[in-house]
C-alpha cells in the first residue's frame, strides 16, 4: 500500500507546507508522493485521481476539516483508498473524537506511517459525504461567518468561532423547521440548532454531540429550542462542554436518517463546508471508508468499543 500526502497550504494561519514536506522526506525518503493544492476542490480532484489508479492507497489530508472533507468526497466509494488526517488546520474537530490531546499523535508522521486502518461510518447529505457533523441553524450561521474572522491576523479557529458566535447572537437567530427521523416526526417549531452527528466535536472544540460514535451504525440527532438572548450566557458554556443534553430545551435521539425542512433557505454546515437550502436529508452509511489511525490508537478504539457494549 502506498501513501500520498495532499497538503493545503492555505490551512491554518501560516503556510506549513515546506516544513511538512521536509518532514515527510525525512521519514519516507524522496519516494513519497506529496501533492500541494492550489484552490477550492483541488484536494478532491487530486485525491480522486489517486484512487482511480486502482492501487491500494492511503491518502492523507494535510490541512483542516475542509481539506479532509474534500479528500473524503474525492475517494468515497473507492474500496482501494483510505483516508488519513494530518491536522495542520485551525480547528481539526473530527480527530477530537480520539481525545482533545490527540493532535500531537496525528501530527506524528512516524506514527501515521505505522498506523492501522479502521472502518468508520459516514453521513451522506444529499450528494455529499461528511465524517463529523451536519448542522443547521445558529451553528451553521456561525460556520458561515467564521471564514471572515479566520482571515484576520492572530485569529485562531476557536477564536474565529467565538467571534462569529457573538456576531450571530446579536443578529437574527434561530430557524423554523420540521424534523423527521427514520420517517417519524421528531420536532417541529423554532430552533437554535438542528444537529446530525457522527462524531462529538465541532466549532473549534464545542462538544455538541457527546454520545456520538464514529462506527456504531447510527446518527445522533439533537435539537435545541430557540431561547431568549438572556439565557445565552448560561447555555453556551454548558454547550461547549457537552452538558446541554439534559436541558428541557434539548431533544436527542439516535437514527439512520434525519430530514429537516425549513421555512426558507438556510446555511447548512457539512464539516464546516457551507451549502444553502431549505431541505436537508442525512443518512448513515455504515463502515463506508477506512480511516488511518496513528500507531497505538487501535487499543484506544478497542477499549472504547468494549465500554460502549457494556453500557448498552
């Protein structure tokens, strides 16, 4: 199996592509294939071209969640291709499933080179796929506005999220929508958030779906009712830590399909990538792709799965 690294030099606040290339050559030698993106969806195009060779290939998305999103959508459906993540972006929320301190191991090229393949579920959203979360409502408005704040000097991913959050709070908040899960009515009314999750964390560290698992064959669906601005100071810290699940304004469930129909076109965030529509349908696709996990993490995943089974 060969390894290919697709580097997005626009990820994060600085261009780390030269430093990363040097590290890759140090670990692999000059034979490793390194590709540099030069625009939107270029990672998708390059990843698909590598998958179409038919070789068994591990394609590492070197960037943020947006780069991983592109690489994923370039190779999904190709059984010979697996995806890896080198987190040099501003947030890299998906890998927080493996722990908030896991970034150093995902950045370790030696551990990635010796990593194992782990089959994970995906969310199919209309004709696109994501590994982490699909969200509608306040979350998506924030993600839509984050890109403007991330362009500012010295503004990190979490800081951009918080600035976009403040901007959104003082604008028009909430959406009116009807939500069904597995064909049954789940919620109807005015919401702050509507979330369909495969993994727990987004928005630069917000634990919006604390019970989500990447290979359990189910989606976590969560809604939070629209509230007054006066309640925001109490809600946001709880939401960041994943403590919102028991609140009376929060409704949760597990499902295979999640459909939301809004009263107007709204931003919809797919792992931070924004589309606009008044309708979204999310479906679980079980064990749809192999994820490269760094050396040592298969034990972590095995223990996590065993704990899951014991609590069911």
